[in-house]
């Protein structure tokens, strides 16, 4: 089933299927290592509900939910 | 020939520590031309011929962020002789992403794998020989923190710089991408030199606009390039930029496959455990509150206040005690008690009908006449005068009451004012020393006043903040260095991004309630230029310590000390910040993509003490330099305006109390009409507001002088009555709001100029603040009058129209990347 990273549950590990959007934010996301086929572990959500914290390629990355919506995962 | 080595690497890779280790104290800190990105250069400790240029910490060489563009431009345009690429060994995969791009530039590269001690401790294995072979460049293992291997890394960089052997990127992408890149390389031909051909071809493939503009390819060549890209995009079913990013990570995965073994660890690292607590769903906010309270309490309330008091009242005041201060204070207390007894007795005598004028006059003299005292004492004794001296503490509460009779009065007459120089080690203040020197040179009064009241008082008021700033900078450097600052942004982002600010804006706002200068300077920790500018523009809306006397004056004189006046000032400050954020982020000024909040949360670690102290010193000295010049000039200007004027038809130098004859007063008269719609169109208020630009605490003192008092208490109790007769509740509150929100003091403007590093933006900030202050005060006065007194006029209409305009700006929708 296709879903975006925004909907992914905390504590799960998902695989990046596709990146939508364009421009600086998308490039930044890719530069930080979120590319097609990468495994992401959703570690936690910030105390106020946004942003989220991911473990990716062995380090911690935070991402807003609004941006996570542009990442399709499975 | 001098050799330039560029130091490149990801943020949090230990780049600063390595740079400090390599250059020691031979550093020069500045800015990259035209931008607020810090530029550091230094000479190699072991070889002064070698210059190290510290590039901003970056993750990639994309054309999107300011830091990346600065680094790119330097590498392409200046072409340093070698690049020393520092790589975090515990995070190889992402760090090598930048390395693959650096290798394509055709500049010799040395990779320094940092934190090798941690890598080894965790049991991870890096096969340096294999990795070096696969990357096509020399690799050195270092620990920047412990200083191991850094000399070898520098030597290696010098060696390859001298050999002039450019790195040739040996990594290859997917065959289908390589075909397209080869086609582009062939198409651009001799347009670029062969060494950097791959860089340009790859960037053209990515459709990098900056490179496209730089090369300005002819239409037919451009078409050829576009064809090659389109074909590849079709085969790979992705856009060109994504293809390259994915390919880079694929190449890295391939390189690391047989040169890197990560120990499979089931247990959490110490950093993970710390993070579980610090960003815990329930604990994060309380811990955040505690950390912030601590920072505020120490750097603003306690240690910060002591430091500022010492600097302002000691170094730039009368002087201070190196030792023996306590004894002096006790002696002063005793002396003041005696004087209080004496005065109480004299007053009681006066009330009983004894003439005390002669006595009081002689007591003021250096050698009081014994005759006058004796006759008074005699008369008082006959009338059996007795009194009670009331001793109050600093808060105006009665501490004790001492009955005074003839005997106590006799004792009190012997009281001698203690001389601070006789207690312990007394260090005279700068003004005292300078005054002495000027006196001995026989300098004219006006020049003495210019130097003492103008320059030293003005500059001293600013330098007085430096100790407090340094304390705050230590905290900031620590919070940044240990990794908590990134978590602050993580925790607070949700709240602040609604106002166009960053989660890290919280700290500048908090600090600004103490003093706006460190507040503005604390904005340095915000990476995004847009968020930083917004924070700088709005942070001084928070009422700082120097505005408290103004609040106290209004609350005391007009509101009978109502409890809500002071909190309301803070609410107005917060409201101004929030509303400004929402309005400004929709304007052209802040248009465009907001900086993406895609942020690394680095592992926690203790930052080296050297780094913290260096960071503290760099920020402190840059404040002194930049702010100092602004202050010096403005202090002189204000002094001239307030000390020169017309007395009895003659233009000349004025005494302290003749402020009402000054040019400044004339200026106040000339501009007072502008404040009529705000309810305080008298020249005294205008002058007080202008003088407030030197330092906000001067507002009350200046009003005191203008109302005819040489000196008033901090809150101006003496002038409350006169003040109340000139103002209504509404106009007084409008005066308060205008002074709270308008341009801050010159010192803070200097800090704004320092942090904006741009004259235009400094003026925008000041103009915006002043306009907002004007409009807010207008509303308070006009709408306040309508509600309180039921007056309605043209001003009321203007106020209502501007309110509507304001609401429109606040609630209009706007299209940015945020709501794509």
C-alpha cells in the first residue's frame, strides 16, 4: 500500500518509494540522504506534534510533517 | 609561493576544532563578501606560508543555501591549491556525499577521517587503503579533539598542493548516467579547463542554474546538453537532480561495501540515552524550561547583573573595590544612618520653630562654623527636641527607627563620609581617572564634558554590557557545541514557524527581556538568513531591563501603581513579535522559499573548552568593534545636540540643567507635532524619546531635568505629579507603548548592524520598528480616547482605518512554498 512518510507510525521502519515536489526543499532532503530505496526509521515526534525525528544512514534527521508528505514510502 | 588550503566538511564534523588545532591563535575572522556567513582564515601553525581557509559547514554543493553557494564560489573562482576535507568517521555515509562532489572539482583533495578514536572504540573497522584507492585521494586518520594526526593531515595537504596533482574523481555513476555526462563534456568542449570538466558536466546535468548562467552556452550546444539529459531522465524514469543524488549515495554504498565494517550494535549509545530524556514527549518541555531559566537566571539576572553593575558603576563609574568592598559598604551604611539621625533632629527642631537655615547652610560647607552649630545645639537642648530617624532599605521599606535626642545629635555631627580609597584596594573608574588627567592638563569645561559626558559615558554604557555578553556567549557556545541547540529548534519549531521565525528564535527573545544587545547577538545561532533577519527585526520588541523605569513611571504616575501595567508591556512586546512575524513573512522582503527545516540532530558531546572560549571571544570582540563605532558617533552627536544651544540670545555651551535651551530642545519643538496624534505632542516628551536612543533608562532622567529636577530617582517619583498633569491615562500609555516598540538604543542598533552586516537591512529594521511603534501608539491614543472619554475625530477615523489595514496584512492569504 502506498503512503507518505507523514502517515508512517513512530517506531516503524519504512522504505522510500518516491520523492515528489521540487526545488530547494527536495534537493535538501536528497542531499541529507533520503533517496529512493533508503530505509528510514521513524524515531519520534517532537513534544508539540511536529517535526519528526528519523534515523537514516546511521544518523538522526528532523523533518517537518509538511515536508514528509512529499515522501512516498512503503 | 603561498599555499591556500580550503577546509571543507559537514557541520558537526569537528571542523572548527580542527581549524583551531591547525592555526592556533593565528586567525582572522570576518565575513564572506556581501553576506552574513562568517569567514575564518588562519596561518598554519607549523608553516606560516600555508593559509587555511575555513569554508562554512555544508552537506552538499547545491546552489540553494547561502553557505553552499559561498563555498562553491570560493572553490571554483579562487581555486585553492588543495582541499582538506574533514569527514566524521562515525557517520561516513552522509559525510562522503560531500566528498564525492569535492573530488569532481579537479582540485587536490585530502580526506581526514575524524573521531577515529570513537570509531575504534565502537569496534567499527575502516580499511583506509581500500577506501583511499576507491575514492582516488589520500586519507589521514585524525582525532581533532585529541589533536592526533592533524599535523600529518596538514602535511599531506601541503604535499599534494605542491605536487599540483589534481584529484581525479574515480567514482563512476550508472553507465546510463555516464553516457549523458560524457556527451555533455564533449558538448562544452574547451569552454572549461579539463580538470574541472567533470564538475561542470555534472552540474549541467543537474540543471544547476548558477552553472548554466556562468557558462552561458550557445543555443545549439545547450540544446545538445538538454537532449542528453532528457534521454537519460527517460531511461532512468526520474528527474536529473534526483538521479545524481541517488547515484552519489549508490556510489558511496558501493565504496563502503568492502572498506567499512560497522559493528552491529544492539545497545543504545550514550547520546541516544541522553536524547531519550531531553526530547522525551513529556519531559522535553519542562527540561527546556529549566535550561532556559538557568541560562536567563545566570546570564541576565545574577552573574550578568553583577558583571554589568561592576562594569557600569565600577569601571565606567566612580570606581570599584578589588578587595575590601564589604567593609566600605558597612561604613557607608553607618554614615548614612548618622546623617539620617542628624537630619531628623534638625527637621524636628525646625518644626518646633527653631530657625535651621543657617545651620543647614554651614553643614554644607567644607568647614562648618562651630559657632552656628553651638547656638543651634543650645537652642534645641532648651526646647528639648527629640525625633525619630526612619531608616529605609532599597525597596523603600522601613528597616528600623532610631530615636534621636541631643546626645545622638552631637554624635551625628561628627560623622565623616567614608572615602572608598581608604578601604582595601580601590580601583578608580575610567571617568575618574580621565577627569583627573583632563583637570591636570587644564582642559576647557566644554571639552571635558564632551569627553566625559559624551564619549566616555556613551561608549562606557555599551562596553559595560560586554562582561554580561561574554557570559551569555559562553552559554550559547556550550548549548550549540553540545548539540542541545539543535534540539531547541526541534522542540520549539512548531510554535515559531507560524510567525515566520525559527525554533531557535526563542533564545534571542528570552535574552531580550534582559537586554536587547545580547538578544540580537544570540540570533547568530539561527542558520537560515531569512529567519535570522526576522528574529533580529522583532526581538527588541521585548521590553528590556532599561525600559522598566519608563514602565514604572507610567504605572506610578498615571495608574496608581496598578499591577497589570507592567505585565501588559510584556504582552504588547509578545504581540508585536507575533504580529510582525505573520505580517512580514507575507511581504516581498521575506518572500520566497522558507529555508527547509531538514536538520541534522547531531550526537551529544562535550565541546572542548578552547572552542567555547574562542567562540565567546570572537562574538564579544566583533560586538565591540562594530557596535563601538556606531555608539561613538551617536554619543558625540547627541552630546552636541544637548549641550549646545541658545541662552539669552547667545549660542554656546550649556550647563547640565539648561537642557531646555539646547538644539535638542529646539529639535523636540520642531518634531513635537508628529506626536500630537499619539497624545504627547509636547517637546519634552519628544526630547525624552530622542535621548532614549542613547539608552532607554535616560528617558526618565531626561524628563526629570526638563521638569526642573537636576536628578530624579530611577522611577522618577519626584515628577509623578507634574507628569500626571500633562498626560491622561490614555496618552501616557501611548507614550509608554511608543517608547517600548520604537527603535532601540544605539547600542542595540549597533548590534543589529553587526548581525545584519548590511546597511539596508539595518535601516529596514529600524524603520519598521519605528513605524510599528507609531501606529500602535496611535491606536492606543485614538481608540483609547474613544472608549475612555468618548471623543471621536479625524484621528479616530485614521486609527480605525489603519487597524483594518493591519488586520488585512495579518490575515491575508499568501502563496509560498509553505502551502504548496
